[in-house]
């Protein structure tokens, strides 16, 4: 799946009314777990990107300092 893709799912229940509430509760549970996992993945990616940006900024700062010391 692409990094920016979205997953779409449809759950259908064709049973008796008595069982419909059980099905809907299970559906809500599955969908909330999926949302939690997606948010956790996004947070992890954001953390990695932030770390990489900080490292890059530090390297640039060190290079600028070296260049100014050479002059």
C-alpha cells in the first residue's frame, strides 16, 4: 500500500435484528483498533522524521561552525 493511501472497508450483516447489535459492537471494535494502529504508525513516522531533521540541522550547524573557524 502506498504511504499516503487510505484503507476503506465495508462490513455487511444480513442476519436477525437480535444479532445486529452484537455485530455492530464488533464492527466498532475492529474499526477503532484499525484507527489506533494507523495513528501509532503516523506517530512513529513523525518521530523518525523529526529525529532526521534534528540530525540534519546539527550537521549543518557543525559545518557552518567549521567553515567560520577556517576563515
